[in-house]
């Protein structure tokens, strides 16, 4: 009996001591009170509190938290705007004074969420009320900056910090959406018509440039062909004249009548001109003066050739 009495108290004391051991999870801070009054905070890890006297009043999460909100606002031109937002926030820091604010500012997390969402909704509504419906979709960034500027100081008083506000969706009444769809469709048709017109203009311009280049190339080819034809005719005439001159020289050395031979060669040259030329008619000077003129020219070439040899 004495054994049970002696060791029974020891067991009770051990149980009381173990009941004072408290484990605080990572990412949370526990607030301890004694007789309903704040006493201290317990940080992550194994802690000890006075059994029975000290109580864990609240466990504060210092991790980032998010909440989604949906609400309606009215623009200055009386258009309904429906917002879907996501709010990301956290405890400002893990300092003791900040944890005390967070622990005792609101009775529960539900009250905090209610106050936070209503504050943000009211801030966005006041901003939207000064804008027209047509401006809202392009003002996402401005809305976020306005909200942060308005509620950052208020959240600091509560011990929290606004990390981000994301506006996930902005919609309007069905009538407004239908009207906006018609405007978008009209703009798309206009843009398509403008693009088609520009494409047609580019096509026409390219075709005209290609045609102009083709004409230019053809004209250049014709010019070069005409030049080559002229050079060919001149070369042919030169060779004929040389041949006639050489033949006349040979006949002269053989003491033959050069006039008869030159006349024969002259008629042969006329024949060659007719075969090579592209025309259908050849005009000849058949008078004696014409024949004599031609002979003189040939004899002159012969004399020039003789002087060159000498």
C-alpha cells in the first residue's frame, strides 16, 4: 500500500509534466494565455507550458493564404460588372507584436475573411463607380494598384500583408456582352477587308512591276539583237569587199579585164545580199553611173590594199 501511495504521486507528477509539453508545427506560432491574459508565444518545435495554468489560445499560421471572391460593381454609366478575384495574403512577419495583433484583432478566421473581403469589394466598387463600362476591361492593372494603395495600411494594422490581388475574370450583363460581340465582329470584318485590299494592292503592284521588267528585258534583248544584226551585216559587207578586192588583184596580176570580173563579183554580192537579208525587195542602181561608182569604190579599196602592202 505504501508502494502504491509513494509511486502513485510520482506517476501523477510525471503525467502533469508531460501534459505541459507542446509541439508547434512548422509554419505556425502558438499564442499562450494564462487566466485569459496574453502571456507569450511558442515557436515551431517542442515547447513547455505550465500545466493547467497556461493554455494555447490560438495557433497562427505564418504561411501564405488565399481566398477567392466574387462580387458585383456598377460603373458610372450604370453598367453591371461582375468580378472574380483571388486574394493572396500572409501574416506580416513572425515578430511577437505582430502575432499579438493577429491573435486578438479578430475572434476567428471567419471574421477576418469577412472583414477582408468586404474591404476589398468596397475599394473596387468605389474605383469602378468612377469609370465607364468601356474602360473597365483595360484597367485590370490600375484596379489592382488602386486596391493595394488603399488597403495596405489597413492590413498592416491587422498584422497582415497583401501579397497579390489577381482579377481572374471580368464579365458584364448578357445584353452588353452581345453588343460587345457585335462590335468585335464588325471590327474583324473591317480589318479583314483592309487586309484583303492591301493584299490586292500588293498583288497588282507586283504584277505591274513584273510586266514592266519583262518589257524592259524584251526591249533590251531586241536592242542587243539589232546591234548584233547590224554588226553581222557590216562584217559581211567587209568580207565581201575584201574578197572582191583580192579577186581583182589576182586578175590584174594575170592581165585579165578586171571590169568584167568585178561586174560578175558585184552581181554575186547582190545575190548574197538577197539571200542573207530579211527583206523581200532589193533596190539596185542599174545605171552606168551606178556601176562605175561601185567599180571606183572597189578599185579604191584595191589601191588602199596595195599601198598597205607597199
